[in-house]
C-alpha cells in the first residue's frame, strides 16, 4: 500500500475507536474509554478527541450528519448534567456508566481543556442546540479559581484530598488553556497569564527550540490539533508551529542516533512520547532537548506510532515513510483499531491496548494533514478569534 492509503486507513480505524468504545447508558451517554484494557473507565480527554472526530466522520461519509449531531448533543448533555465537576472543571477519569469519579482522580484543568476543545469543535460545526450546550458548559468554568494569584500561573492539578499542587510553570501542551481562559465569557483570566511560564531554550544537533520538561512529543502536539499556529506569531516572535517542527526533527534525529543501543529506534521508527510500555503506562518518554536531556530513565526502546503520526503536520515526508515501515515491517503492531499503542523489539513486546488520547492525536493530526478540517472549524470560533486578539498574536 502507498503511505497515503495506509494513513487514510489508520484515520478511519482511529475514528472507529471513538465511535464504538462509547457509553450508551442514560447517565454516561457519550463517555469514551480511556483505554481498551480498563472497560469501566472513561477519560474526559478521550471524549474531547472523540467529539472532534465527529465532523471528520461526517465529512468522510462514515456516519451521517444526523448521527453525528445526536452523538454530540447527547454527549454534551451528559457533561452539563452528569459528569462530576468542581467550579466547572471536570474529573479526569470517570466511570463509564454514570460520569462519577474513579481512581481517586484529580479535577483536571488540562483534561478539561482537551474536552472543551472537542466541545467547541462540534459546537462550531453544528451550531444551534449543540453550540448552546457548549456555551453553557464553557461559561461554567471558573478559570480564576484554578489560578495561583501569587505567581499568575495555573496550578498543575487539584484533588479533593490534596487541594492544589504544582504549577504550569514551563512550556508544554497547555497553550489551549490560555486561549480558553482569556476568552471566557464569564470567568476570564488576564492575558498576562500566557507570559507567566518559562520558555527554556535548548539545542539538539542543529535544532534550537523552546523545550518541554520530558521532551515527549505529545507536549508539542496537543494544542496544535485544534489551533492552527502556522501563521500565528506572538509578540516575542515565537511561532509555536515552527517550534514543534524543530522538536519533531530533534526527536527523529535522536532516535536515529540511538539505534546502536535500541533495535526499535531508527530512521523509520521514532517519535518518543507518552505511551504504554513493557512496564506499564509511561508519561516521561521523550527526546532532547529537555529538562534532563533524557538520561536512561526516559528511554527504554519503546516506540508508539502516535509519536510520529501526531507530528504528520510538522514533518509529513518523514512520517509517510515511517507509517509505511510500521505497516509493512511490523505486522504485530496492526489490529482492530489500526496501530496498537506501542512496541519494543529489544524486549520482544507489543502493546495489546488502544489508548484514547493516542488514537485521538493521530485522528486529528491526520485530518489536518489531509484537509485542514479541524483547524478550519476551530479557527472560525469567536472565542479563538477573541483569544488571538487578547493575547496580541500577529496573524500572517
């Protein structure tokens, strides 16, 4: 198969994960599995990606517009009425049947943001009642409540047991939080919060960029799934899209460099990011530049297909050849919903799980690569337009 055909097939199977692995219960309708191993647990981030996939399914003819509207409407009703929340922020992991807290999970600002971007997408796409539901949910989010006023940074997390902890004090996947926060119609934060996190600059080979703590690729991808940063530059001169191009290339170069140490890492098998692994889920896999320049602790030879596929808008030619390699040379990676989460040749291991946020970043980035659909929908939103203006970003 040609790389384009493989990519299109992978996109369809990613969509089927979100369309099929969904709750149909009265109280939990529309909740989507966090992963296929834990059949009772939904992730609100997974729902955000799944909602965003509905317009993709419609435009490709995989579902009807009526089916998509019904799924979007009833899912947003679930979040408005049933999913556990505090000050408008939702619990990260909830029970599939009733939307109540599971795993003593946190009240999560980043996962709420991921959900809200999906809700915004379907609201903008369908308009009418779906958009009204999004606006009711969005208007309820009390962004200043999650802000540490002393340093003007959002807290990293909040739980009933611990209260607030940590801060979003460095660059990562959180750019969407500032867009949503400053544009809130009811509880906004000041644009200055965007300037409150550190922008640490590092190098790997020829690539100089603002790096994230672990160098995991998802941190350079998630906000870009919805917000089209290609022609946006902030007043300090930073173009976050170009920064993610450099991060993707650095990750690719690092994996090529590490081939002598790990059989799984090479020119056609790369993209270190959070994923399943032989030792369980790991959120710290990544490549330099990073806070610790990725010592042995951050690499064990595990490679997830979502790492490269999530960067398809940044380095398309490299990803096309990577996808061909996975499909033709690593047949054990392929399953019901396309590429499984990860593999590791050094440990003779292949994941048997599909993870919502990993299939989600693939789904959205593939569609943006193919058509720009998600970018086109989201960038028309009055709230995104307002945020760009408030953050004093220049569009070319």
